[in-house]
C-alpha cells in the first residue's frame, strides 16, 4: 500500500500534481480542501461553518478535517493507497492520521514537500482567483493570511515526518511535468 502525503504551502502545486498522480498510480485522492468545498456546495452545517473560516484564510478546526478523513478511509477499505493533499495541516492532524492508519495496520509511506517562495505563491493564487470563483483566491490579504497560517501552523508538520525519515523536499517551481517527473522518481523508491 502506498500512502503519500503531498505537502506544501497554498498554491505550491499540491492539487495540480495530485491530478497527475491519480492518473498514473490509481491512488485514492483525499483533498481536505475539496472535501470542505463539497460540504459548502451542498450547504451542510459543516460547510457553512467551514466557509466562514476558509474565506478569511484561516484553518478549519482539526476535529472537523480528521472526522472527514476518517470517514473516507473507512469508505475506501480496498484502496491500494491514498494521496493526502492538503492534510495533515497541523501537527495534531499528523499525529491523528498516524493513529488512524495504525488502527488499519497501515502507515504513511512517504511525504513529498513542494518548496515555493511566498512571492510565487501569491502570484499563482491571484492568477487562479481570476477564474476559479474561490473567495480565498481573490483577495491578496486573504492569500497572505493563508501563507501566514501555513508558516505558523503547517510548516512544523514537515519536521514531524522528517523525524520519521519520510520527508522529501523538492523544488516546486518550474514546468509541472518536470516537477511530476521528480515526484515519480521518489515514489519509485517505495
Ligand atoms: P486547499 O484546497 O488545500 O488549497 P490550497 O492549499 O490553496 O492549494 P491547492 O493545492 O489547491 O493549489 P495548487 O497548489 O495545486 O485549501 C483551501 C482552504 O481549505 C485552506 O485555506 C483551509 O481554510 C481549508 N483547509 C483545507 N484542508 C485543511 C486542513 N487539513 N485543516 C484545516 N483547514 C483546511 O495550485 C495553485 C495554482 O498554482 C493553480 O492555479 C495551479 O495551476 C498553479 N500551479 C501549480 N503548479 C504550478 C507550476 N509548477 N507553475 C506555475 N503554476 C502552477
């Protein structure tokens, strides 16, 4: 079973590379951002709560996203592996994910971190905001808040996996296909 954590700041290319990885490896894609946007689209209570936080560039509470991931793991018992995209985003989420996988006799195989500087992140997200319809991409202040949240709460997650010898940091700037080739090279080793 291959369980991959695709890690990086907002706009670093996680969603973009995930799409290519699903096609090539047939893994189940678990994007907490997509799951939350699904809840918002359906107008659920959870979605309404999450929308307010997401529109402000803040993280959604750990227990909410952990609950969603747990549910998806249970619903995909026969999967040959998962891509975790945008999750875990806090050390508490990373600890909980380890516990969840352990209870299923599984574990994270590898973490790949896409390194992109803040100026490029802001540029990419503003560009996407022009036609994505995402409120969190449209406003430079919200984008900066998301990057700040990432630096304060999410960046420490890299150390969590480094301590487990699972962290692989790669350059996330350049043509998408070249970045994808580097990711595939790392996956081959597992
Ligand atoms: P997410 O949906 O995870 O979105 P994201 O971090 O903004 O980036 P994404 O992965 O989609 O974009 P990508 O880099 O591929 O999160 C949204 C919000 O949901 C969060 O702010 C938070 O509120 C909430 N949330 C989600 N998960 C959570 C969790 N676990 N805990 C708490 N809250 C959570 O691409 C960005 C742009 O860059 C695209 O336009 C793309 O085309 C472009 N791009 C990609 N690669 C490129 C390259 N190599 N060169 C040039 N451009 C590139």
